[in-house]
């Protein structure tokens, strides 16, 4: 066992590494150059102002100058203006809000809004609070209610051994209560805290209060003004510990509640600039720097960054004159160095002298895995992640120190257009502060997300030193100093570490020494055609020497004078250490782009990756180091021997953290590879990362990536399979034996049109004998939508770029019907998978139900935002933003799609011959294909009864075709690795285009009826049509004159009396005419021969020739009878409910809105006898209804509910009221349920449902 002394000091410097970058020795030399005078913008998930070390700088200034949520996820609509009555206003949650008299409000007007806490709670906090709220607020009272009902049921059974009809109903009421409690437990869903927000202007500034008491006691709430005014923040609850601040926009129409969306941003800020006066060893790298906290991670999208958030953030960076930006975010991009977001970042760097530092990405170890913007954007300094021996002991508690290394997962360059990708490296892990809501003070995190703020803090130290020495720092000078003084670590490749580990002290010395040089503020643009370097990777590019024209252009700071531009004359020396690169020795450069020719001769280079640089030096100041570099990467692949599809590497020894790369030219026709690792070590099991990447033009590396973490036991073996692209070079990190297999399918993707009946595809095996067993599975149906409307408008003050460049939005509204409950994935195909590289600023969709409740949101990566929806109608609102409204005008008819996942997948039948397919005989089994042989297969159309409900022409089914029979071949087909979530794809996608459904055959009986109708007299037809028109208009006219007139001529015509009943039952003054409703219902009932109807309904088959028309007539009669009975029952029940409205409150559920005196008018003069007669009539109707329908039938529900209410059987009433809400969700129906819960003394259920009201029945759509 290892012996460790307790005397050994704890390696504090390993917790937040500063020694390796020279930051520690720099601060010893210059204690005042600690970041003071420097403002760092942290673009992240937000920073918690209450977290340890985030309060003040070393000079006592506020650490955070402002906290801004640029995503819109904290926005609250405050357009509702109210004046208090008796010191109170009614909040949008429905609560009464008491305005404290101490509040100063000269106008007397208050703006109110409402916000559901779970909309802005971080995911981890939401999960913790949901668990705590259930345990404290729901479980104890719910258990008590269940126990109580069990006791009451038992007592009832004992005291009523042979119950009467009424007592049976009472027992049913108790059973209903028991069932309801079980159902409420099963359906339990916590809406979370709902906060009323109040905003007012006190004559000086806007002030806001968020009702954290959740009961309207605003005197208990903290009043805040915008954070930048006085650095005020408050805490949402003792359990939550979520600190929040506010900002006010659009003249008070928008209140933004700003919280941290995750722990990431606070951790990053703490690394860059945390300050602990009592524990200096815990300080961040630049404790004297100030922070501008910009939340760009949208809480609605699980803190995914959005274009809206980023562009608004860059506007704030420019407005606040920030020196530095730290951006520890990024995504794989399809093409580098372009797109609206990257343009705005570049503008801030070049025109406003902002140094933009960003993480390179965590997607290594393969090459060309750098993310955007960190590794793909010229104006951004990309930072890789490095781990030191001290970090291994202090942070990761390793048993032994290992040599320093780059983290395996740190993304590698070069960018796909040849740029190096990683600029510098810094330590990629730290134990630093996290927000209070995590209930911890610090936490270990690692990633290039941590190396970026470490480097950013180091740069802040340099800027602090320059400013205090009176030197104005410029972006090109600082970047050149960092790259030319970085410490290159042996055994770490250039693509991983960039120019090396940042050296703060050396960089400052460099800048002080070279500040007077004419080139110090110059940047240089290096282009090779449309690329930014030379990157030869395709097999065809390395067969012969190649010439490349390289453009070099000086880039002046934005405000440089013309005379300075004219006088530029540089005498440059060009050098390259690699023998396989030839370049000119000198270049004369002035203010224009000059071109030089570089020749690459790959002949004789060994297998693997080769890197070289052409460096440009100023002959007048050669000690200054290179002014620019032309990066050159050449990949020489391993070639497979002729007719051999396998490669083996034997006796391979791995040290911890060691990476072995293999570049293999994939044989023509190969579609998947199988890789086997075998351990020859008898004493140790090990973990391996397998990572494979193909690069395809205009596609992100993620689109063709395989990543797997495997454990290899002692002397064990493991095999994995992944897809490959024929003829391309695949890079494989870590491998022993790899074999290629291929079954190519044509066409791919496979489009099948239902109208063709039989569709064919071909399969060939170019490499070896392979077994093919094709199967087609359809997994979802896709519904294309067109916008119902579109609206373009200019955005607010947050969305104005420098020089008054106004941003605009287009909001497109779509609607669709969900035929049954299931999972859907909404997306906008034209903008799909484009974020940084998109030519539009941003896209964001929100999905609402018919009550405007927000159910989900999504942006560029649709597969991350699937939703489970119930049957019903839904609305999608899509926002796209751009600087030019004319660009948005082109999108006004933009299609949108909703992909509905099928509850059970559908299969298409596959046959070996056209004949077999046509006759639907003998389906294809497995076929063995010889090398080079092609085999056709035939697919038949899907039977009409299998087409999903809700589809229409224009919709299509999507799925995949799997051809290989072998398990590994199938496995490779599903190898969309975890990392590839944002770029999901199938090997051979299948699209099945739908056609119109078959026409239904007309009913013969109906045609005969029509022939009979023709024999009718025209006059007779006219009088019937006139009668039906008058009956139709009866409900629109209040008077009874039409009814009286028609009754004389058509006394026995049932539809007339039905319409009269509907007319009376839907009048505004219905309450005063309940007796008439009962009489009208009786007339309808008297016109129906119930005996004949009952006899008909017992018939199994009807042999009569006109059976169809008899059936229609009988169904109408039954429906009218049931309708009349229910309306009669409701009118009788209301007569009884209106009395207690003024007595015990039971009637308030239904008739609370009816004044007591109106009720008195109706039944005030009634004697007890009359009431007894009404009650008896109600009971008779109740039994009568049950002859014809179940009490839970949707037509009967309202009556069942009112009957239970009259009898004060609140359990049964709630059962029916809940069913009414299910069938017709509305605020009123939900309130009825809540009131019944209060009658049953289930206060906990009532409270939770009350909180649901403002969430489920929103006043307006959630703002973008």
C-alpha cells in the first residue's frame, strides 16, 4: 500500500492551475497587474452574483458590472396595466396582490405579468425542487386523505349491510373519491411555483417585485431595480437558493428575470476572475478584473446557445466597451469561418478591438474536430485543454503523477479549410465556485470550457499590465505575442496544443519590447483560394506534387489613417523547415494582397500526418518571431494490399493517455468497417476510446463520426463496427485490426412513391462474399405545414447593432392536428442543423396547445427537441431574425414539418423478382452476393389500412433500409454515436410518398332515397325547405313567434321541438326560464315513442330493405331523447342549486355568477312541496337517463355532474367534472374541479391545480 504523509501540504495550486501558464510568477512580479482596469464579458449560462468569490475585485469595485439574459428565456410580458383598488390588484395568476403603502409610484399605475418558475429554473434545480415539493407539499396530505377515505368507506359498509338505491350512490361517491385520489397520484405533475410580477416607475427608475411569497403579500418581496444601477439581486426561496436580478426593456413592456441557467457560467467566471480576499490560493487567474455576465444559454432549450442570444450579447459587449470575451461554448459546423454570428464576432474584434477567446471543443482525439467559433473562426483565439501532473493529484486524486499531456477529448485541428484551429492551450480543469442553488460552494469541471477562461484570465493580466504602462493593446499584437511566446510541450502534436501553453509573463515582456515596431498593430490575412491553409487529405491530392497560390494581406486596425496605410513597406523573409515544402525566400508587402506560390511534394513521406508552416518574418525585426504562418497539413493513408480488405497492427504498446492515429484509404465499395482490439496484457484491464472521422465537403465532422468508449479486459477482445464512406480517407484513433466490408445500395436515399405499386433498388458487394438480407422499416410520418400567417417587425432596443443597424424578425404561425397521443419532432428543414454558419441571425420555434400553453421549444438541432403530445390541435410559432427585412420577406411561405413517430413501426415487403412482388408471393430471404455482382430487389406498396390516421397527400413516411445480414453490418448501420445526436442519420434513408386515400363506395340505400325524393312535388319541397330554414334561425332570434307559427302547421315535427329546447336552453336569461326549459324538454320526450325505440335497439339485424334510413332515423331519435333528458335534468338541478347559492355555498360551483335575488325570482315563492317535486323529477330523470346511456357518456356528463352536486356527492361530481375537463379543457371547467377539491378538503390538490391555471390557460403566447 502506498504510504502518504499527512504532513504533506495540499497541492492548492493544482485546484485552479496558474503556475504552468506563468500567471503565478507574473503576479509575484507585478501584484498590481492583477486584471484591474480590464472588463471580461463571460458569454455562458449566466453568472450567480451570490456565488463565492464573485462579489468584489481586488480594488473593492463590484466584480459584476451587469448581468443580462440575452436569450429571452427570462422575459415576462408586462403589457397589462392596472390601478390598485383598496390597495390591491388582481394578478394574472388570479391571486390578490397587496400593494405595500411604502412603495413610491407617482403615476399610480402598475404593470403586471406572470412567470412560471420552471421556465427559468436550471434543469438540475428543477429536478431537485420537484422532488422536494412532492415530498413536503403533496405526499403527507395525500396519504392522510387516502387513509381518511378508506376509514369512511369501511364505516359506511358496516352501517349499511343492505343499502338502498340512494345509499348505493353514497357508496359510489366514496369509491369515486378513493379512485380520484389514486388517479391524482398517478397523474401528479408539478407545475412549479408561479410568480406574479409587478413593475412600476418610481419617478426615477423602473422597480420590480416578484411575488416569491406566492400568496400576494408583496411586502415580503424584495424590490429590485435593474442590476447595472445598484448591483441588487434577490433569492427565490430558501429551498431554491436561486439568485436572480432584473432588467427592464421596451418602456416597461418587458421585464427580464435573470438567473443562471446552469453551473457552467459561474465556474468559468470564477476561473477567469474569482477573488477570495481571505483565501488567495482560491483566486481566479485575474482577481482584479471585472465581469459582464451575459447569459446566452437559453433555459427553454436546456441552455443551448441561440443566434438571438449571441448577437444580442455581442451588441452588449460593444456597448460596454469590453476588453475581452470568454466563450466556453461551441458546436460542430458544416463550413468554417462564415455565417451571421461569426460576422458579428469578427466585426467586434476588428472594429472594436475586442479579444475573443473561445474553447476549441471537447470532441477529440481525431483531427479536424475543432468546434465553431473557437477552432474555425479567424478572429477567435481557440484554446485547447492541457492537464498537468499537479492537476492529476489535486483535482483527480490519481495515485501517481503522469507526465503533462493534452486531454484525450480536447478537439484537434486543423479546421477543414486548413487553418491550424487551436491557437494556444491552457489547463483544462479546475475546482472553482458554482451557483448557490447547487448547494455546493465549488465543483470540479473539466473541458476546453475550463481552459478558455484560464487563458482569458491570463490575457486579462497582460492587458492590465499594458494599460498600467500606458500602452493601448491591440488584438493582432496580443495574439501574436501569445502565439510566439507560448511554451511548446514535447510529445504533444501541434493540432492539439496549437502554438503551446500560454505564458503570461513572457507575452507581456514580448509586447513591451516590440510595441514601437510599425508591424505591432498589424494583422495578416492568409488565404489559399477560399481556404485558410493547405490541407491535403483526399487520396487524389497526394499522388503528385501540387502548387498552391497563397495570398498574404495586411489588416490595419479600423481607425488607421490613410498616410499610415500608404507608408507601409515590409521586407519579409519566408521560411519553412520541411523538406517537402518549397516556397519563395522573400516577399515585399504593401497595403494590398500579394500572392506567392507554395509547392508541396508528398513523395517519400511516410504513412501518417505531417505538419509544416511557412513563416513570414520582418527582416527589420527578426527577433519578433513570425508575423504570420501558412499552415500545411498532409495526410498519407495506409494502403490496403490488392484484393485484401484487412489491416492488422500487432505488438502495439500504449502508455496512459497515448493516442495512435491511423489514416486508411477506404476501399471503393466499402460501406462499413469492423475493428477488433485484443489485449495481450495479463495483469491489467484498460479503457480505450475508439474514434473515427470522415471529412465530407460542406458537412460537419459530426455527420460522419463514430465514437465509442470501450473497456478491454485482461487478455480479452472487443469488436466494434461503424459505417465508412467508399473512397474517402477515414482517420481512426486507437486500433489493432480493422477489416472493411461493403454492400452498396442504389439509389440511396431510396424514394418510394405509393402510386408506383412496385419499386426496385439494387445491392452490390464490391469487396468480398457478403450476405444481404434487406429489410425496410418505416418509423415516422412527416407532415409538411405552410404558415397560416406571417408578420415582420423591427425588434426593440436590445436588437440594434452599431451604426443603428436595426434587426428584424418574422414570426410565422402554423397549426396541425395530432390524431392520437404520440411523440413529435418539429423542424424547419431549410434552416435545420445551421447555427453559427447560418445566414440568418437565429431561429426559434415554440409549440402551444389550443389554450396557448407552451409545451416545448426548439432551434437548429431538431432531434434534441422531441415532444410527447396528446390528441388535439396545436400551434407552432417560428421566429427567424435578420438585419434585412427584405431577406425575411422571402420566408413568408416557409414550409415547416412535424415528424410523428409511429407507435409501431411499419415494414415494407421485399421480393427478389418483379413477378413475385406483383403477385405478392415468396418474400426475399437472405442472398449471398459474390464480389462485383449486383442483385435487384423489389418493394411493394403499403396496404391502405396500414397508412397512419391523419396523413394526407404531401405527407410522407420515413425510415431506413438495412441490407447486411451480419450483426456487425447491422450495428454499423445504427452507429449514430451519442456524440452525433445533433446530426442523426440512417445509412440508407427511405422516404415513402403518400397518395390520396381510396374513394369510399356510396351507400346503395341512400341513392334509392334520392330517387324517391325526386317524385316529390316542387311546392312541397319548397315548403319543407322553408320550414327547415325557419327552424335553423330559431336559435338566432330570441322571440318565440317563429316557434308558435311553425307549431300550428308542424305540431308533430320532432326537429322543431328539439330546436325550441335548444333555443330556451341557450338564452342569456336561461336562469329565469328554467321551468320553460323543463316543459320544452317534456314536449320533445313526448314526441318520441320510447317503446318502439327500445325494441329497435334490441334488434341484432334489420332485414328490411330501407334498414339504413331507419337506422339513421332511430339514431337521431335516441340522440334527441338523450339530449332532452339531459337538458331537462340540468334545468331541474339548476333550480335546486340556485337556492343554496345564498345559503351554504354549495351551489357556488355552478351558479356562483348568478345573483341570489335572480334565484329568488325563479324559486323564491316555491314551497317545500314544490322543491320536493323538483327533487323527485330530478331523481326520475336520473334513472331515466341511465336506461339509454352511461353516466360517463360525453353527452350526459354535464347532467351527471349537476345531479351529483345537488346531492352534495362531491366525489362523484369531481369524477364527472374531471372527465369534462379531459373532453373540453377550459379555465372555467378547471375552476369547477378546484372548487370541488376544496369541498372535499383536498387543499393540496386544489393548490397544485390553481398553480396549473396560469400555466395551462395562458393569457397570451410566451414571448420569443
